[in-house]
C-alpha cells in the first residue's frame, strides 16, 4: 500500500508596526490552517524592524518560527529573508491583515495547483473586511495612463478604470492573472526560489506586480475565484504620504519592464 504524500506548505507573514488585532488574526489563521490534516504547515513570522515594539514570541511553536530583522529593507526583502529556509512544495505570501476563513477554498486551490503542474502562482478572490464586497485586484498589466487616472480618483475615465480591474468577467472563473496582489500569493516554492523571490529594489509598491511578471516567465499565474480571503485594505497610496514612494516604485517598474504609456 502506497502512503499518500503529505503536501508541505510554508507561510511567510511580514509585520511592521502591526496592531494587536492583526496579531490575534494571525494566531487565528495559524490555528485554522494547522487543523487541515492533509497538509503540513510551517509559518515564518517576520518583524520588519518595527518602530513600535510588537511581541510575536508567544506565537512561536514547533512549526511557527519568529524572526526579528534589524533593518527594514521593504516588504519584499522581509519575505525574502526566509527564502533559504523554505523546504516546502508550496509557499504562501500573506499579509497580517488577511483572514483565512475559507479553508475549504484553500484546499481546492492547493489541489488545483497540485494537479496543474504548469501553474506557479495562484491569486484568490479578495473581499472587504467590513462589507464583504469584492476588492477588484485582478488587474491588467499597468500602463502609465491607467495608474495616473487611478491617482486622480474613480470618476476619471471610469470605463477605462473598470477595464483595468476587469470588473466585467474578471471574478467569476479561473483565468490568467497579469498583476496579482501581494496581500496573498500561493506560489510553487521551487519556482519562487528559482527567481530569488521579490526584487528588493522595490521597497514598497509594485513588488507584487513585478513578481507576477517574473513568475509568469516560469509558468502560469492564475486568478482562482473558488478560494476567498478577507483583507483589511489600507489605501495609503491614495494619500499624500503614500504617493511619493508609489511614484518612485512606478518609475523603477517602468524603467525595468519598459514604459507603456497607454
């Protein structure tokens, strides 16, 4: 009799000045995932040199590993700090403000990737925390024009903005994903390691768009609507505080991949 192979899944979560609510949410997520019997999980909790002291040590167990970084080199660098420690079939990149209540959907997503060897990255359906509305994060590859009108607000070229986030037909079936959200990414670990994880030149913003394109060079990146996460979305990029680092990252992105104006 052949024993069924246990699928090994690693999860990395980067914290920066996170709230107690986020930490409790992460603890709940860990507990829920550990209850899935046919998968083996390892969790990597990374404090990205928070200026406000946060305590993660009480979450540490045999499969929960806590790491405190001495310097904040950005979101991608935080996740990359554990890349060499991963010994898994699949790796999840996740934000601390994500709730994983749909464990049945996660099982479907992992089984889908397991039976489709050409899929290297899977992006879930994302809903709001407060009203359960869809967050339109199944986006097209960005152009300068698309990003500019999003800066200006939702009423500028609204049809074009709807097209950019695929409001029509972008959330009801499995399809190729051009611009996956970094709030939750289910990746094939071997392929993530092959490209050395995130490009750390992006401190914040566009690191997920860049990773999507680089993973797409290794295989298929898909949007999978049969698995849902809940995300407490913070739109700092629509404030003056968030505007400058986003513009700097946008310039780096287009310098790297080519300037697509429209």
